């Protein structure tokens, strides 16, 4: 952890250094509270190869955006995060992983008005790929975490998902892509928001094991396209037995493959 973190933050948090992608990426993050994991890596691995300007909305400590850089899928990334302490960790992670010349940070709440986003430096039509892992509990749903940062990462108002997708569409260039990862129970709301602004929408369902119900989804759309929605075959993260990941996902987590979809 860098020594220039705010004193109050350092005093009340224990920071861990965690390896991702088979050690190709090492991230500082709080031991308690919201922690980057499988969803973040899958989101980064879902970025198409050859991406020039990647925008990671609600980036946290930078796991998804930096995973895309580490995998060689994106040339540059802009990480947007509203929490000051988390931004400090993201800044350290950028520097310590050697991405200081390829990654930028913006202190910004995605739910801010358009003029405020532009004033903070988030340009319109400026990114060929936009990714997001939005807060996934609506107001009154789930158990609100006692840790404020974790609670903000998991909960948002019922109408806020629409704003996240609208922001992604505004930030994406013509023909650009938006990619979201989200719990399966939010599919209807996410598809509705995407359908208003994107075409060629692809939905990749992910289930824990073969023949089990889908628990999370990846949704990808292209700005300006009129192609229809495609629902892809669901993919199990694990085999029928044991805790190991299925070969496809094991290779992604080891940094040996990207998500083919």
C-alpha cells in the first residue's frame, strides 16, 4: 500500500495485495467491504481485442479495466470511481502494475448530471468500449452492508440502472460497445435500458454448474446498431462436482485466455 493514503483511511482499513490472472496483475484492496473477484475479471476478459479507449464505470480499485489492459485487450483505460479512498487504491494499482501511461482516473459519480460528468472530464462519444459492474440491489432489496463503501457498491435506487446505461451510451462512440455484468434477476431491467440505446444486444447467461439456474449475465450492445437481440447458450462456471472452475473459466482466471463470446 502506498504511504500517501489518507491517515483516516489507513487507520481504519486493512489492505491486502491480491494476485489476479495468474499473477499478471496484483491489486491492493480492502480486506473488508466490497472486494474485486470473479465478476471483475470476467468483465475485463469480455472486452474485445483491439479496443483503443476503454471506459470502466464504477471501477472500484480498477480490477476490470486493469485486467483488460493486462490481457492486452485494450490500449488505454479510463477508470471512473466516486469514492475517494477507493480511488487512492486504484491509483496505486495503476502505478504498481506499470500502467501509469495507459490508464487515467476520474473522481465522478456515474449518477451525476451530464454537465457535471463532462465538467469532470468524461467526454461524450469518446470511448469505443464501456464496461460496468453496477450496484445490483435496488432500494429495499438484500441486506445492506454495514461498511459504507461496500453498501454503495451493492445498492442503488430503482431507477439508477437506467442512468448507468444512459451514461454508457453517451460516453460510447458511434459503433462503440457497452458491456455490463449483472445478476440474472436484473435481466429484464437491464435489457429494457439497453434496448432503448443499443442494438445487436448479446446476452451471455452464466450458471454455477451444468443444469443449474443462471445467476449472472453478461450483456453487450453496439451503439447505433439495429441488429436483433441474441440469447447465447448458458455456460457453467464449474463442473458437476468439486470447487474447481470449468476449463474455459479456469484459463481466464489464470490469465491464459480471454472470454470468447
